[in-house]
C-alpha cells in the first residue's frame, strides 16, 4: 500500500506541480480571488494590499539568502567537506544512507532550521558520492524532511517570541517559559516520535532497485577552488587576495564576537547569529580571501529562487492580513472547536495559513490574537495553543516548495522531484503531531 501510495504521489507531483515561481504566482491569484469573494475587498484594495506588502520582508529575504550562501561556503571548505565525507563513509547501503541523512537533518534542524536545511542537503550529496544505487530524489527528500521539527526545537520562532520580554502579546499572556513549550512533555514526545518514525518511513519509501533514480554525476562535480602559493611575481593586490593572514585576522574578529555573544546570551541561536557564525568560519576554513570569494560565487547561483520569490510571498501575506482573510480562516476553525479538539484545529488552521504567510513570526502575529482569545474562552493551555500554531507552521512546509529551495539549489533538483515523497511524510507526521497535541498534557 505504501509503495502504491508513493507511486501515485510521485506521478501527480511530477505531472502537476509547477515550478516554485509559478506556484507562488498561482497562490497570488488564489488569495486575490478569495479576498474578493470572502472579505468584500475590492479589486483595487487587493492590489493595494499586495503592493504595500511586497517589500515588507526584505530583511528576512536577505537572511534567507545568507542562510544558503554562508552555509554552502562553510560546507565547501576543505575541513568541512572532509568531515561530511567521513560521516558519509558510515553508510554502506542505500537504506542506511536514507536513515542517516534523515537523522542528521532532524538533529541539525532541531538546533536551528537554517543550519538543518543546508547541512542536510550537503550531507545528502556526500552520501550520493559514496553510496551506489541510492535513489537521489528520496535522499534529498529525506534530508528536507528533517526540517519538519524546526518549530519544536531550539530556534522555534513562536516559543522564543512568547518567552522574550516585550513581545506583542505579553499583556495578555505574560512571558511563557520554554519549559512550557519547547521542553514540555507533549512537545518532546512529538519530537521524539518524529525522530523514531521519520527515518523508518523514509527507509520504507525507497523504490525497488530497477526504479531508483540515481544522481546525475554532473550534479556532484565541484569546481576546484583556486589555490596559489605566494611568489615574488604577484602584485600587492594578488598577495592580499591569497594571504592567509588577512583571512585569519578577520576570522579572529568574528570568532571573538561569537564568544562574547554566547558568554552574554547563552546558547540562544537566531538567524543572524547562525549566518554570522557560518560566514566567519567559512572565511577561516577557506584559508584565503580568494578561495572564500570563489566559493561565494558558486553559492549565489542557487539563491535566485529565494531572491525573486520571497517578495511575492510578502505580497500574499499583505493581502491575507490586510483583507482579513487570515483572520476569517482562523476564526472559522475556532468556531467548530471545543476544549478537546481546539489544539488539533489550531494546528490544522496554522498549516493552511502557512501556505500563504511564509514567516513563522509573521504567522503568529496574524493568528495569535484569535487563537489566544479562543484558548482562554475554552480553557485550553496557552503554551499548547502556541505550539499547535508552531507545529502547523512547520508541518505544511513539507509540501510548500518555497522552503525546499535551499536544499534543491544545493542538490540540483526541482521541487517536483521530491514533493511526492514529502507528501507521504506530511500525512504520516500529521498523525503523530495531532495525537501529541490532543492527548498529551
């Protein structure tokens, strides 16, 4: 039954899933139409909401680009490549490769989602180099599936937001400790169940040997980075470009700040600090400015999808929020909930909103007023309500092609190559997350 379901899922995705850019265009038209029909907004107003929201996520867009670029640069350094290669050597069979990449991606994503997206894809490429006859599509899909746990992990934006003094709902709910959200019993059980069952599900999704799609060798080729010994014929500028002293000094400055940050803030990761660490470690590990810049040149080639698509998602978010469409959707699910079912419907509504609002923090800003009022009225735990929204946001990322862009760029694949497998992950994981939210206190 599983094999048949995967075959159907892959066939549908290969045939009907458009390129991620076309996907966001279609979503734009869908939200535009829904706004006209369900909110009473005029066409002029919907265009206005779209345009006003279009550039509202520029800072986050740049962070996303840097997640890909700095992560790629770090992982392409000789030291890091050697480490990933050594780790990949433990896998001897295609099945082991699928399991290992899922576990590594889960661990990395639980620490930080940007770290997990990049590390999972790069580890998958190393496994593809060393393990023969592994299905490359499933390997990359398995790497991406680990991203599912990010909002239940150390860098979850919603649980960290409500634990931070001055957050926008502090007057209503106060400060909610991460002991009640990230480290609560229900959340840890959900995370643990995914750590156990996702590798198993991915393992059993492996197609038979004659149906496997093996990697195109050209996708695994890497341009050798420039390495030049200093000599007397170099110009002063060329000597600086190839100087290890320059990289060492600026790298030391960056590491000094990282030390200062962690001493004063503890192990609190966010996108800025992850990108900062990736950047300066990449400078150090590449040894010279020229090697570092050549790696950056390779990395930015895969960032085009993020650069061009994120403003469209910001425009969609503008229409969803300003027209009241997101609020209506949330209120609709609240209206059919009771004390027992509310966490499930909060999770489900967040999963739907996530298609149109690409930021976890932005989604919380939209849904929090409605969900928190409903939770108080029904007598449902506020921390569980927040985590239900967080898990909904993470859940449908499995079939939202935008969030797969960094992994796809690194892997050299298209969204339709992996989304058939990811759809099965969505169905299976939805069961475990729902049961954890509803039945575990």
